[in-house]
């Protein structure tokens, strides 16, 4: 939360967030995702890099799936969350 507050002091147009869920309790991650949604509603664009695909798809408008440094899928997060190949490879479905 402190890191986000420091970043927001400068009133950015773009906020880049890298692996914010790493090492945090799930309840804290949920709280931070809610904060990201609030920040986005204020007009700040957010670039979220996250390995927790479930969490990322919950808050993202668009998503990009990367493998070995290359984009292999892109589109609306809701569409990618339903893509059978993405579900099989990344969501355990």
C-alpha cells in the first residue's frame, strides 16, 4: 500500500505494477486488486504484470498472455478467461 501511495503522489497517467501478489496473503491481494480498480476508475491506466492469472483476469480490461517472452494470445480479458486453450494451459481447467 505504501508503494502504491508513493506512486500515486505524482498523479501518474500510467501506473505499472509488477507481481504485486508475490508473497502476500490472498486477503491482502484482494484488497490491493480493489485498490487498483478504484485507481483505474479515477482515469489512471494500469499495466499489471501478474502470474496469478485468475486475479489479473478479474480486474483487467485487456490481457496479453506471454510465453518465453512472446505474446501468444491477446484480447479482452473476459474473452481470454473463456478461451479453452488459455483455460487449459494457465487456469488449470
